């Protein structure tokens, strides 16, 4: 068993290192590792389908279609411009754009949101003759924080919901107590003060912004309808992947409307715009983590954490949160979270802690930790790429001097809320 544990750890660590090095090919890296598992005797082929949480996969792919059509409708552009036009000065507009980016990320994929709001942010920066880098950094970190607020906000939230059997409503209220959504909003409100400190010198009057037009209200109605059905079906106790199936159904409806509205029958071109690679990556990560469970590695990590904390709930909570922040600052949070979920479950059993306390602490740490560096999250990488394409040079420190205090303040505020509610 020891040899199998060492081998499974080696496969996972090597895959992790290669994911960091070849991030754009992460789905190929993880599947190369998956194919190696049965060859090394670590996990049989027959065990792989059961290792995947298909509700999470359906959630992800369904939301891809819903989000793409909603973005096509240009309703978010319209709303962002409306809010920005009401700003009294540039600093206020920058803060509103960051807050709006975060709110969109509660229901939409972070990278898509940053890409969507980017033209408006660039227009404000050009007309006000200011450096857009702080605004883009603020947008990225706000998006990453709010992505953890709901079940459909970001893949890490989907992973937690699938693993812990949490419904859409459980992210708002669980067992009669306020849940992670409210913890994230506390963190978001406090961290807006951090962004204000960086934006406050931009006191120029807001210039006139061209009013955006939206294509149709239908995609917005689809999003609202999906959220309402997720709320209504959350209390259902069934083995069926209800949330995932609803997302896929609404994804199909959204795409059907898109075909009817645009008469664009080029399915291949449409699919190529979707981030299906992350979906394949998620499937592979599930299988990789199953190999760590099968060889007993997960249990050993949980035993190590329990021994380090002496079984203390407070120390366990602190260690899990800040270990997640540290790791997620430099590496992809999806495989890290996938490994840590069963570890956290074992720690909960050993310490008698409230499950939501440690689970939500893990999610906040893993989601927000990526805000420390420009390589910690996909939204950060995309934001920096847009600036680079505009000929605007930003350094590692330019990002970190905003991202680090934002992370510290938002994580401390959010986890304090969790502690007072759930400890």
C-alpha cells in the first residue's frame, strides 16, 4: 500500500507541475495522468465513471451555454453603462464597475464576465485619460471573490456542492443559518474599501459614455427562470442530478433561441467559443482524486492535519483556510479543492466541527487566494492579457499590491462571519 501511495502522489504532483507549466493545455495534461492510472495499477478503468460527479459536469456545461447566450444579448453591457453613467467621478465609476463585475460573477463564469466588461472599462479609462491597470485588477479580484457565492458561480463552488450534496438554496441558507453567500457579501463590502483606497485619487468628472443597446430580453428571462427553478427544486430529495439537468435544459433552450434569433447554423464555430476544455479538465481531476482516495493518501493527509491541530476546531479552520489561500495564490484551485474536499470531510469527522464551517472556509480560501498573484486565477490571466494587448505594461507587483490586501481583507471578513455563525 505504501508503494501505491507514493506512486499515486508522484502522478498527481507531476500532473500538477505540468498543469502550471502548460496551463493552456491543462486538459491534455490531466488526461495523460488519468490514462497512466490503470497502467500503473492505481485505479481500474471500471472505477473511473463512478469517480466523476456528473451533476457537477452537467452544471458546468449547461451554464456555459446559458452564459454565452446571455453575454450575446449584451444586457450586461447595457446595465454596466447605465450604472457608470450615473457616477459622479472616475473613482466612483471604477468602484461601480468592479462591484458590477463581481455581481455578474455570482451567476456567470468569471473569465466571460471580465471579457464582457473589459470594453466598458477601457472606454472609461481612455476618456478619463487614466491607467486602466488598477481597474482591470479590481475587476478580476472582485469576480473571483463573488464566484464562490453560489452553486453556479464558478467550478470550485460546483465541486463543493456536488461533494457535500448541497443544493442551490444551501449556498444562501443552510439549517436555518445564513450561508456562504452572505459571508462572501461581507467580504465584498469590506474589500471595496481596499479598492477605494487605490481609486480615490481619480477624481475627474465622468465624461459622456455612449449608451449601449441590448439585443433581446429573452436571454435575461432564461437566466432568471433557471435561478427560480433551481430555488424551487432545491428542497427535492432525489438521486437524480436535478440542478445539472436544469442547467443543461436551459442551456439547450438558450442555444435554440440563439439559432432562431441569429439564423447562425455554424454549430462548430459556436462550440469553439465555449470553454469546454475546463469541463474535460474537471472530469479528469475527479478521476485523479479517486486514485488518491483508493490508495489511502487522502486519509493520511487528513490524519496529518488533525495531528498538527490537535483536534482543535479553531486551529483546523485556520489551517484549512490559510493553506488554501497560500496554495491557490500560485496553482490552479480546482485540483487543490478536489483533493482537499475529502480531506476536509475526514477532519470534520475527527474534530466534530460543523461541516459548513470547514467546507465554506476551504472554498473561500481556494477561490479568493488566487487574487494574490496575476497567475492565481484564470480571470487574472485574462485581465492582464487584455492590458498587454492594449500596450499597457503591468508587473507582478502591480497586481499583487492590490490583490494581496484585497485577499487578506476579504478572507478575514468572510471567515470571521463564518466563524460567528457556524463555530
